[in-house]
């Protein structure tokens, strides 16, 4: 597997750890601050999106031959 695959899986595991940390410290409902203002997105929403993206990217990289990366 490529370095990109290894880096992506490492980022995924880190994101999962962050998600668990947010959950265990009851930080799920803290509102996102974007450009200085709060909006409807929460920390849970944001980290869920990151984990979803990294899971999908990891699967795509697993299916891609190394020479194409």
C-alpha cells in the first residue's frame, strides 16, 4: 500500500479518537464557530463528516492500484 493510504488510515483513526473524546466529554452539542459566528452545526456534525470522508477515501485508496496514486 502507498504512503497516501497509510497517512489516510492514520488520519481516520485519529478522527475516530477525536470523535470518541468529544462524546466522552459531552462536547457533542457545542456549536461550530465559523468566521466568528456560531451556526447550527455542532462538533458532532463536523467530526462525523470528517470520519465519513476519511472512511470513503480509505476504501477508494484500498481499491486503487499503487501506481495510480
